[in-house]
């Protein structure tokens, strides 16, 4: 997957993470997007390490790992900022 695809996937996973874990965030839209992109990268990397698939294609597994990564980063960000 190219970089633009990861950015779009990260943006979407950040929005999904925000919908799954609502609440007041110290950051705004940009922070949520950046956390989503970072979560997509981290989730995709960790998912490929444990055998959940490769990071080279856009499929259901990669979306799930990206959202899971974004949820973890959003949770950690909230704990650090509060």
C-alpha cells in the first residue's frame, strides 16, 4: 500500500476510533487524524508481526488492525493529557 493509502486509512481509522470511544479529547480534528494515521501504522505493523495479514493490501483485517491501533493511541493520549 502506498503512503497516500495509509494516510486515508489512518484518517478513517481515527474517525472510527473517535466514534467507538467518544468523549472530550484534549486535541481536535487534526490530533485525531494524526493518531489515526499513527495507529494505522502501528496496528498494521503489529498485525503483520502476529500473523493477521500483510500491510501491503487494503482489506478487512488491515482496517481492523488500524482501528485497534488508533483506539490504543487515543486511549494513551487521553491518559497522558488528563
